[in-house]
């Protein structure tokens, strides 16, 4: 019985990267479809009528939207290999809490760093580094947030590392110096094939940010 | 089933705390309810939720779990007796989580803004957003319930909890603005669902009274207005 798995995505999206990594970790074959967000495909509009956003995972014709929802779906359906969430309910709650924290903080703060100016930018920078430090504390002495292997939080978080060159450059912040433990964890994740083959180069993402800033008229 | 190691840091006014109470009630669990006034926030709250300092927090044998959606899933996974709060099928679970997130994002956000809004134009736009969300929820209900009384089917599920917890605040918004939002003419299925939900034994008795909440809301509005004036 062949599963049909399609991923509607956009190459620099950290949310899309989460699903690429999870599918790779579990060895699931899927069809990657690049969306032009200025010209969304009829399939995307049909599969995500509520938000019209990527990523959308389509499994045997059924759409699953919202990256953390889809991540849990992937973990539950393909539970034969590489579990992302732990089995203990309390640890699962912790993982979900921190994944939600990442959703609430990292993307928006990161975006403010490369779009805002002056006080707003400084405030976002401060909060962003604060969030990374909180995550460092959570990591503790473990190799990964998931313990010995990549877990739910690792997969939710690592995609944002591809945006760090942009954050550092436009935010004028030395993330390596401020959060060395975080960077060490990120580099460890990038050594995994399921991660490195699923995410774009920091340089490529940086160029993308440069382009958007031009389009948005940000100096 | 008696349970003596459960504490809920909550507030009678908080729809998020209400979600946890409903989940605990559904599972037949005993718990100690600690009412937080949030003014000031208790040491226990600050210690138990250092990241956000917010209610609700569930303490299970003194171990804290924060964020209402996370707590509800924790309850469902730890106490596996009926009823199940999340569906058993993975696709249905994804659907339940999707709508639960949608409610926090597209229903709660305009609702909260409406509470603070003074401007008629702004209010009009916010009511529009709420009405759009209601249309989507009515559609989601019809699909998920399959003719049964709840989003979760025969018993209250995740979406019911996420959405139903806002019913009292919805009444407050309606009172304050002299207009119906959840209208039996426009949203017949949801109007029926709201009645069924409010009457359920797990919910009845813990929904805050509209008048009491209205008083609380008016006081909150004054507080926010004073803070905003100070900030200028």
C-alpha cells in the first residue's frame, strides 16, 4: 500500500523546513512542491482555504496545515522510526510547551530584527537573545533537546538557524558570542543528514532577506 | 477517582483556566483550585510559570504544566479513562489541534481587541472578523460532529473545550455592545451547540456569570485605559 505524500512549501520557510526534516528523519518518500507565494497554486488554496499558507502536508489527498500540527501528525502516523515526541506525558507536555514558545517568540522577534529600526529593533534583539538563552537553559547538558537524538523541539527550532546570518548582519548582533551553547547545538544538528539535506544554506537565506528588504524599501 | 496531588492555579474570569477545569471535570478528577487575583501574582505562580507568569498552571505532584492547550493534552494522556478529549484517529487529531489553534488566533484576538476598542470603525472591523471566524467554526462543527452534539462527537472534545471556554466572554461582548454575535439565525448549529455545551455536567456550574464577568470587564477596561494614558 503506497502512501502518497506531498509537501507544499517555500524554500526559505522555517516552518516548511520542520516538515522536511521530520519526513527525512523517518525516511518517508514525498513529493516537494515549491509554491510561489505571490501566485499561490489552486492546490494550495484548495488544501488550506483558511490560512492559504505553506507548509501544507498532503497525505493520500488529505491536507494537514500548521507546521506543529503536521509535525505531530507525522510523528503519530509514521511511528515506526525516529520518534520525535517522548513517550512520557510530562516530557511530552514540556516538549509541546517549548515548541509553542518557539512559535510565539523566535519568528516574530527575528523578523523585527531585520525589518525594524532604532528602539523597536533594539528591544526585539534583546528579547530574541533572551529567548535563545532560555532555550540554552532548557537544553542543559543534553546533546539535543530530545536527548540523544533529534526530538520535537530540535526539529521545531533548528530551521531558524538558517536565518541567523541575516539576523546577525541586520540586527548587528554577535549571536555566536551571546549564545555559544545554542550555536554549538545548532552545528551539531546540521551534521545530521536529515537536517543538512532539508534546509538551505545560511548564505542563500541571507541573500533572500536582502532581496525582501529591498522590496519592502528598508535601508 | 479521587486525586489529591492536583492543584490548579486559575482565576474565575479566565477562559484558559476554565479549559483546564473542564478537562479535569470530564476525567472525574479531584483538584485543589487556587484562585489567583493576579494583583499581585502569587509566589507560587511566579515560581511555577517563570516563562510567562500566567494562569492557568496545573501542578501535578508539584510538577508544573503551563499553557492551556498543553495542559489539556497532558490530562488526556495521563488519565486515559473515558471520555477521550482528543480523537483516536491521527487525522482527526490533527483537525482538532488545527481548530484549537485557529480559535486562539482568529477568535480570541479580535474578541480581546473588541474589549478595549472605543472607535466605532475599529469595532466594526473586529465584529467582521468575529463573524467570519464564526462562519468557519459553524462549518467545522458540521464536519466534525457528524450530526452528534459536540465537535468531539458524543462527548466534549478538544475543540469544544477551546471554543466553549469563551462563551461567557462572548456574552459580555454582546452585552457591552448591544448586539448578538452568535446568532441562531446565522449560526444555527453553533447556537444549539453552545446551549448543549453550557448544560453539560462537566461545564455547568463553573461558567462565570455574565453579569459578574461584565463588572469585571468594565473594571479591566478602566484599568487598561489608565495604563494607556500613563504610557503616553
